[in-house]
């Protein structure tokens, strides 16, 4: 589950991922907490994303067949439904799908090893960087001029970052066939902070059993040579990707790292890389990867703790699940029986209520929490 966005009337929540046929966006009435509408599922998009594995007992799709699937009018209709929800909330998509806010520049992870892109809202499609061994992790700038993908440039492509070199590559939507690498260490996250800002989170994990650091590099995508390192944190662990959690307006990021066996959450400005705060987070590092840590643009951090009952059928072992909200110079705020989904604004945190079972309609599953006012 992940937060798409919301306003004073409704909250939109994404259930599942695009490789699952039951993927859908549910709209909840903010006042009653009841679901009022649903967008999805998207069967053609699911087939494109899962084409390498096959879908519904179908054979694997060849690159040519994937292009045929993506060229169907029904597929464009599916995209239009998704864009209408995300763009209205100022969101640019999720892991497998990213697009500009006008919906014209689109990139899709196809088969978990290639990226399809369109510069005209899905009328025509092409593969990004067709000569690369593996291309994934698409991110599109809000204005649609640029995109970033992760490309394998050496080693055991498809393996962990220690065994394969995964670099960032810049996509220009006027020429989708080229994706020149932005030479640098292993890419974990690419975040557009506006039309002239791009932040890359990278580690030195390639060729190492354990990395030594995770760094932030900033550049203007129109001037790739402008790249400069703006901050690093020590770390002995690095996942495949998603080392950074990002605030709604892409002003603040939290890097989850491990040093000396302790989990460290580094809150950083994405404008200049300054460390705004640092928090020790007891527990397993995997618990604090991007799906469990949510900063807002003021630098406050909401994170998931515990493993209690989940109304969606999650892990029921260990202490009851709760949300912890961290603010510099303030004691943590604890919200029991809740899991954070993300911030709508600096004052509004969307929570999944895991303490009680919602009624058959799902009313009360999602709610908005406003932390006490303060720094």
C-alpha cells in the first residue's frame, strides 16, 4: 500500500503493485473514512510489466510482442485513468510506472529488465537504451523533458549491487534510443526536485561484500557535467535500490543506513545536501527502507515500528505495530495501532489503522492524523 495523495475531501491509496493483477487505487472519503470509488485494475499494464514471466498461463512476451501490447487503445485508456488520479494529486507515479504531470512523457518497467518509453502519452512506444543488458527503475521529470533509468554496465547483470555495476543514465524524450550513463557509483534512487534539479543516491557497493558509504549527488539534467557530490553517510549495507525516502514536494530526503551495526536515519535537504537532523532507529535495517519511513517538507519523520496485526493479512508476530513521529528537539510522538502511509502536507499524516478490523466496506481503514503543533 502507498499514498497517492489527497485533499480536503478525499484520500487516494494505491493497493498492490503493477505486477499484480489486483492492483487498484481506492479513494476514501476523508470525513467518514469509507472507500467511495476505485480505479483499476489494469490488466494490460500488468501483462507488460510481467511479460518476461508470463501472465495468466500465457507464454513469455518477446520485445516485439510487448510493443504490440503497449500500442493497444485499451492500454492508452488504462494509462489515462492512472494519470488522471496521480496528476491531480501532484504525484509522478510509482516503481513500475513514471510520467510527467501532463501525462505525455511516460516510462514503464517492462519485464523487470527493460524500460518502454513514450513521448506522446502512449501513442508510440520505444525501448530505452536498446543495447544495454538491463534497464530498469524509470523516473520522469515533472515537466517531461528528461528521465533517468538504471542501466547495468558491467558484472553479473540482474545480480545484487555487489556483483553488478548499475549506473544512472539520462533519457531525453526527444531521443528515446539513447541513454548515456552519468558515470558514477551504483544508483539506488533518482529524484527530480524540479525542472532544473536532479538528485541521485548512490553507493560504492559494486565489487564489495559491504559498501562503505551512501552519497547524494546533485546535477542539472540539462547540464550533466554540473554533477557534484553534496553529502555522504557511512553504511555497511545497501539494497538493490530505494535507499532514500522523499517528502511530498521533494525538498527533504531521508537516507536509511547502517554503521557499526546501528540503523541511522539521515534527514537531508535535497536542495544542497545539508544534514538537517539524524535519528537512531533501533531494529533491523530492512524495517527502515523507504516503504517504512516518510519525511515531510519540514523535516519531520514518520516511521513504522513493531509488527502487530495488519487488517490486510500481514505479519502478526512481535509487538503491536505503531507509528513514531520524530521532530528535532522534541520527544517522539507515538500513535498506537497505526501504520504510516505518507504525508499530505507538513500538518497532515495519512495512517492505516491496524488496531481494529474495519467493517465490510472498509470504513475506518484510512485516516488523517495531525501531530501537535511545534517546531
